C-alpha cells in the first residue's frame, strides 16, 4: 500500500512538473513574485488612473488624458520603444445624470436608479413617460405582439442566474436584452426599453454596457435599472398594471474621433522580431473609475515591463505591452492592431490579456492548439504554488480575439470572478474595491508566464 501511494505521488509529480524546469527557473519566478509584491507601483498607477483621470470611455477627454498618461509612464521606464497606434473610435457621451420615477395610484411616486445603456439615443429634454409591460425573455415579448407592446415601455426583468459557478457564463446567459432589447422592442412598436442590470448582486447601482441598434429598425432609448429597483418595479406591477414610469436621458453620439492604442516594448536579445504581447484595455465605462474593468489589467500588464527591468531580466523575444482603446464599444483598438500585424507580417509567440478584474488570479484560459495548450499547461508545476492551478482551453479576451487566425496562443488571466459583477460597468467600480495585494499577484502571474513562454516557447 505504501509503495502504491509513493508511486502515485511520484507519478503525479512527474506529470505536474515539466522536466525542463531547472532550479534557476524556480528562483527567477520566486524573484518575480517578490518584486511584484514588495513594490507599490502597480497600486499607485491604478490609484492615479482612477482618481486623477477617472472614467475614460473612448472618444472622451478622459480617454485622451489616459493615453497621454500611459505614454508618459512608459517613457519613464526607459523602454526600447514607445509609440501610439492611431485608430478612429465612436464618440458617445452620457450627458446629464439620468432621472427616473415610478408613479402609481396605489404606491405613489418613487424615484428609481437608472443609467443609459452605452450608445443609446437620449429621450430628449422632455423625457419619456408611459405604461410599463414586464417580460423576462424575447420569446415572451414576441408572444405579446404589437397590439400589447406598441407605445409601452418594455421592462426586461430577466435575472442573472445564480446557479452558474462561472459568473462570466451567468453574464453571457443574461446579457441578451441589454444588447438587442431595443431592437426587439422597437420592432413591436415600444417607445423605450428598461433592462434589469446584468449583475448577480442586489444593489442600488445600475450597470451600463453597450447596446446595439439595427439600421432597419427605429431607434428607441434604452436604460438599465438597478436590481433593487427592478425588484420594486416588478412587485408594483403585480398590483398596478396601469402605473407609469418616466425617465429622462440626454446621451448623444458625436462624429468619430481619433484615439490611440499605446504600445511599449522591451526588445528581445536573440529574437527581436518575435513578439510576446501582454495587454489590457484602457477605456472604461463612465459611471465609475474603471478600476476592475480594466484599470487593473492595464497596470498589471505595465508592471510586467517594470518587473523585467527591475530584475534585469533580458528576454530573448520582444515583450510588447499594449493598452488597447475602445474594447467596450466597438473593439476598434483590437481590430486595428490585428490589421497592422497582418500587414507587417509580424511574428507573435503569444498574446496575453488581463481583463477579468483585479481579484486573486487562479490561472489562465487559452485559445490555442492542443499542443500549445499542453505546453503552457506544463508550466503548472512551477506556478501552482502561487495559486495558478487552473488551465482552461477556450476563451481569452476581447482585444486579442482578432488575432485568432495567426496560429499562436491567445491567453487570458483567470481571476476569482465571484464578486466581479458587483462592480462591472457600474459606479461601484472604483479604486477602493481593488485589493492591492490581489492586484500585485496578477502582475506577478503575468510576468511569470511571460518569462516561461519567452524561455521555453509555446509548443
């Protein structure tokens, strides 16, 4: 029995720890974690990005200031190359703070917490007032037909399901009405739509996010309602079908505007024309400070370069940091980067993006071949002592998605996401809700993975 247990232990150890892992790799990764954890630079950078710049939706003044700040910080790091990559982005502004109230003969008048959905049209100065019809799905809406929907405000009250362990799956399951609810409502003559915020929590914070219109369908205003007020409205409708809701939004879309991806590089000592990308997206929604989404990813990716410089680690391949612009609305930063990579026929070894917030990292998700997945998963023996035990095939991040046909792995940092949607796209996404130590662990995880891919490759 003892021999069997010992054999099982040794066999497991051989599977987990790659045979190429030398003691100097263990020491190097240990030093990466020490450097990440003892430095406050990532935290200080996130504080500045959140508190001194704040929200930075593509096309806004905040996004311009963020580009300038990242470029300045990269230049201060004495990198081998720092430059801007021009893109044209959509420019949408929220306008005045939204106002909404419910009015009922039974329940009286009560203000409700709403926010306009991203790229929605406004109601105009007079606002929009009407009776409300509650549905939980597109199918339920379509069954009602135009006769019951026309002229009404459609209230999509589909809860984000708690039974999903993976909160991103819960989000994906629930987000449909936010994205295309205005199209579905307008096709049946609705005057406007309200959606229950896509979040697992119950709070007074409404959550925004991008929505879409169809050229062939009339545009109607769309807003999100906080989950607490969505519950209240739903209860009131059970007793008063004739209640009315008024809301006013002044959002507006302006002509496209020039913006930039911000790029900084440490050139490879042996293979300078072969690139490992480490990245995040610089833009964020305009209700909070974009701390988890995706300020954390930006400062973590920047910190990879700082850690390599601080430890005098000289990569064989070029490490390229990218702060992508416009992930939230139209992904034009990611699209433009992929377009230029293809034009220049640049060779990439891997592209990594941190866009799951600043919580504790657990591992990596990959869009890759089976061979690439096996190779990168083999690094687990060196990394699992730092909590990086999860290696999942499928999924990475939005900005690097557009590199999908170029044959190299696209990798996302997997973080504990159980509380992520408490903050996501809301006024609650602020610096104070990112734990400094958890943020630094993400920096270290990215730097360690870059170190290993640089040394041992991707397959």
